[in-house]
C-alpha cells in the first residue's frame, strides 16, 4: 500500500481536509526532496558503517516489509514504484542481513525467541503483504536459494476476487486517462490527467480521498471511474494476486507461511467493533482454508498509528494470533514483548535498492534519527 513508499518510515495519507477541499496535492518537487533527504540519511549511515560501529542501535534485529518482487519496469508513471523491489535486490537484502549477523526466522517464532534470556542472537524476518503472484514467481526462489523463511499476508477479498486494490486501480486509470470525473466530496469534478505532473497530483488526491471518507465508498468511486475509462478493476486483481490453488501449492514449501491481512484491506481503526471482529476472525478462517493450516500472524492494513491501535490489537489477540505487525518503523527490542500484537516493521523500498541501504536500515540509525 502506498504509505510504505518511504524506506525508513511510513508516510501517512494526505490530510482529509485537503482531500475534501480539492486543494492541490504536494508538488512532485517536494516528493523528490523527501526522497533525497531519506537517501542522504541512508548513505550517511552506510558510509560510517553504523551497523558495525553502533550495534546497540540495531536492537535485536528487524522485520522487513515487502509487497511486489518483480523485474524493473520502464513506465514513466509509476506512483506505486516504492512497493516493488527486484529479485536481485531482495537477494542483496538477504545477504546484507546475514553479513550483519542476523539470523532469519519465521515471524511467529519471534516472541519465544526474544523471550529467551539465554538467546542473545539478532534476527531478521521477511514479510510480504497482499499475496501478489510475483511473490511466488520471484521472491520464493530467492528465499529457497538462501534457506530463508518468510510470511505472506493474504487479504481474503483479493484472493476470492471480491475486493479491488484501489492503489493499483488508480495507477492503471491515471496511466490511461487524459481526464477523469470523480466526486471528491463536492459533487462530480473533472480532473485533468494528461501530463505526468497532473497524473501524480490526481493520484495524491485519490489517495487522500480513501483516508477522507468511508473507505468502501472511496474504493467504489475509484472503481467506477476506472470502468468508465475502460479499466477493469477486478481484472487487475486477477492478474496480480494469487488464487487459492496457487496459495495451496506454495504452502507446500516449508519456508513459506501465510498470515492474515483482513478480508477487505480496510483501515481497521475506521470501522465499527463488529466489522473489526469480522475482518480479523474472518481472515484467519480464510487463510486456514487457502493454505491448509492456521495463520499464526497478522498484519494490519496500512499499519500506521491511525490504522492500528489498542482496540485493534485486542481484537487480534482475541482471534488467537500470537503476533501481529504494523508499518511503524523500528527495530526489535525486549520492549517488543510487551506489545507482540503491534510489532514494528521496516520497508524495503523500491526507491532505495542497494545493499548498503539495507545495512543502514539494519543499523537502526536512520530510524533513530527519524524519531528525533
């Protein structure tokens, strides 16, 4: 999901006020500046080899977040580029973790490992959100080659072709259309999307809309605009996401584990108690049905603080999950045992695909600097 475009943190959706008012999205230059600052921090951490000089900053290791793993694309308009890394970079990330002394483990093993006072090892966990088909085609072979366990989080509505992926739909729509008509809160509005700058600004407004109004309604509006432009939102899901038979086949790999990621990939803090329970418990049952074994971990959609809090963690615990992950940036520590249903993760980001960047993230310094 789009908030994971930032390597060492999570960028929240633009403000609801901006979306409702129709104010222009942040400029492309501002976006470039943000990435330049992040890159500078990563490069400085790599240059001074903080993973070796200040090992304490890295805590007990790190949980990495990925989405797509696929060969590089050359299209100019790629608003979701941060969500895709190449297989070659994933391999470099695995090697970087091993060179930094981290031990690859399954996510659901972490609580017991961190609780063992005799075990002072540092760990790395690889997780992949949303169940994309390229995870099986390109990521799984890398993990097998290096004997690295991994967890793929599945969204039931995607697997069963009952829920569309709004950020993928929005990208396909804007790539194709020179203008769109959509209700952003003040009635149908025509938005020009002919130039690259206009497409980027329109995507930011669509992203903001999802955070500004009922999410189901926002997804429906984006889907409707896409269909008017000749883009089939469900065909995109069918192309990108594994089906049940593919999940069942991949589940035979002992390195693979499947976790739950709700039924509809909705922001759980914005739904009522009954919807929350259904999303969490229903996704647990769905994963067991697809993979043939119980899910032992959960990932919150979006994952930032405004999408996963104490109420949501309680629902996850009541559903029987021993561990759950957010997208709040941070390394592993003994304190993580106090809230195993709200563990931090660090994004492996398509904008920063170098081994030295991975080692910088493992060091913990960019995360410490981000916290101020």
